C-alpha cells in the first residue's frame, strides 16, 4: 500500500524530501559525533573520517556506474529484440530474405536477457572500468579533489567549534563566495535580483553572529561586576576571593568560547571560498563534459583519497594516529557522520536532475529551519531575536537567488545559474557544493563533494 502511494508521488517532491533530510541530518549528526565521540569522550581524528567518506563514495559510485551500464545494455538489448521480432512478424517467414535476416539478428543478439552479449559492447571487466573512468581528462579532477578534501576537513573543524544551527546558516555564505568567484574570475554577470539576494544574505549572516560575538565584553563585565557585589556582601575575605576566582574563570571561559566562535566562522568562510574556487574550476575546465556522472564521481573520490590520506591522516594527524590508532574515538555516531557525508553526494547526484533552483532553494530553507529547531532540543541551543531575523534573511536570500536564476531568459549555463548550482545545491555535504557543468550544479553538501551532470551521460550509437 505504502509503496503504491510512493510510486504516484512526483519525483520532484521525493527529491525535495530527500534533500531536506540529507541536509538537515548531516550537520546535526556531524555536530553530535564531535560532542559525543568515543566511549570516554575522546574526539576522533577528523582526517580519518574524511578519508573513509571518500573511500565509501568511491565504491558506491563504482557500483552505481556498473548498475547504470548494465541497465543501459539491457534496455538496448530489449530494443534490438523488439526490432527483430517486428521484422520477423512483418515478413511472416515466407521470403527467403527472412531467414537471412533472422540469422543475422540471432548472431548479433544471442541472448536478449544477457547484457554481456549485446552487439558491439565490450565485457564489463576491470579493464573496461578503468578505460571508462580514467580517460584523457580524468587528471583534471585532481585540483578540485584537493580543494574538496581541504574543504571537508575545514567543515569538521567548523562544526566542532560552532553549534549546528549557526553552522547551517553561516554555511550559506558559499552562495556569496561562489557568485563572487564567477564574477571576478570568469567575468560572468549577475542580474539585479541576484545582487540584491547576495546583499540580504550577507546581512542575514552578520545578524546571526552579532549576539554571540558582541556578548563577550558584556558577559565578562557582568561577571566582574557580579564578583564585586559578591565580594562586598561577603562576610569574610575568603568568600570574596572565591567569588572573584569564579568570576575570573567565567570571564576566561566566555573569552575562550568567543575565540572558538570566531575561529569557527573563519573556518566556514575559508571552506566557502574553497567551494567557490571549485565551482569556477568546473565551469572553466570541464563545462560541456559528456562523461557519465558516476564516472566523474569515481574520479573525484579517487583523487580525493590521496590528499585525504597523505595530507590529512599522515601529516595533519599522523602523530595521534600512530599513538592511538586509526579508529581512536570512533563510535556509532562517528560512522553515522561518515555515512551521511558519503551518501550526501550520491543523493544530490540522483536528485539534481529532478530539482530546479527554486526547489533546491526551498529544500535548503526547510533544512535550515529543521536544523535550528532540532538544535534547541538536542544541543540546548538558545535562539535570540537577532538569530531569528538573520535566519529569516538568509532563507529569503537563498530562495530569491534561486528564483532569480531560474527566471533568467538565457540558458542555465550562464554565470549566475552556474554559480547558483555550484553554491546552492549541495549543502554540507556533503561537504562539497553542487557544481554545474552543463545544466546542473555541484552541490555539499554536503556535500559534502560530488559532481552532477544533467544530460551528460554519453549517448551510444548503434
């Protein structure tokens, strides 16, 4: 009954729900895994999580590429078989040419249910997979792979320093950085409404940060004044000294939290810049590529493994990994975060051909709201008026940018549409963004990471 109902639901709405769940779950699970990692509270090494996520995406993309190829060959085989039966029925088997045609068809199509015997198709071997994936332009993915590896590590750092709601809202800065990269580097124009949405987005993100960044001095001053009042009221010098110590510790803790918040914001900003640069790279180098989406995902994951392993696991966390082991601090939530990150890019690649910019912007807006509401109950997050106003501005800007892109009369491969695809599709995902090559975007996000190429699956001629 349920399956029958789901079959009648339009794919664009299924895409919406899938994208919302992935975007919301990723940031929440990542944050929770950083706060509750290990049996004794020790934190796992984020570089190992990034490496495992890329490894998982590599094998999943290989499986999906093989599934796609087998499905294509079966469809081709059925087409050949139907054409053969039609020719046979029209001929009625009475002319001598029919036997010749039937013999020729049988030679080309020995088994209609076996895709390996389809005409002019090489067998699905390791050699075929290698030739299919690592073609002449595969090496071009090395640069974005390195950018995305850095971005994914930065996202783990940021989500460790910022609460989930603030991270989710602030990470929409990737729309601004990607758009600016396209304008500055590629000289692609934006329309008036897109510029307006970027201004609203920037103001909203600033408003979200104001209470926490501006509360440092006020909190410290309040703590010190409270210490003085307690000291005056204390009956003994010891009580006064204890109150002063508590106030000083509170002030130090507040200052430490403020610096962590600032570092988290700078980390998010740097991750967003990486997203923008990757979007520009794909637009400049790989636009119009006809390679299969899953082949591109395999290339990206494969080339990401090397910086993730050598620069992340061995260089960044090498001493800790050698001392405590690769799996130090891992628990179920850690694997949950890795799974969400790995599935994020795969989900975006499956969803993007059904979701336009308006739908993706709507999904992002819902994800922000859900993350904020969930943070109240899961992380005891306190929402302020400024946070609500700033979040509303970010949600409106995200929606406005998507509608402005979709309303353009020019093809979607123009700058603003490309920038929107590159910045707005994949949330944390992914860690990575959703990059538009032809008519799609690379999201993360995410990524969280993977390439989506609508209409880029190669067309075989037979």
